C-alpha cells in the first residue's frame, strides 16, 4: 500500500532532519536482512519505534538522503522475513510504502511494551540513543 507523504500522515523529510533517536532509525534501501533484523530487535527490546528503509547516511556529512527502495514489495518481504528470523518471532504490522520526493520509502513500525526479549542472530541488542 502506498501513502503520499502529506504532513498529517507522515512527514519523513522533517522527521529525518531531527536525527536518529531511541524510537527512530533508518537504513539504506539495499540493507541486508540481517541488518534489518538487528534494527527491529533493538527497537523491540527498547521502546519500540519506526524504521525507515530507503534513507542513506552516506551523504558527505550532510543531512541524510532519501534514496528510496528499488522494489518496495521485495523490501517489505525482507522486513517480514527479518521479523520472523528473530528469536522469538516478532509480530508486527505490515510495513507501509510512503512516497517521498518521488522516492519510495518503506516504513516499519515496532510496538512498544512487547513482552519478550528478542535476539537477532543469537545476539541481544537494544537501542540506547541516536
């Protein structure tokens, strides 16, 4: 499902300008499943949060760059595979696809207050800050 990024829905451009925080992270659109799994586990073991896939930090020290994803459906499948690869499996809402600056960004949400501690690749991780 595609969502146009209008302010009340999701303003990703302004959101990433505020920087990473314990409840917000982003990774490149070409991220591997294990990188996605680690980010999801860290959020699940903390306060939950939002993972934006299709935002790149490698922008010569400038603000993060919205690069988008090449194949939104494939990226959603990678997110869901990453979620079920955790131990225990992470149940999460279906990620959304948001159109931002003519790019497609996949938005994965992890609820807060989950009852388990999640491991990614045998490691327990947690978000502590930006």
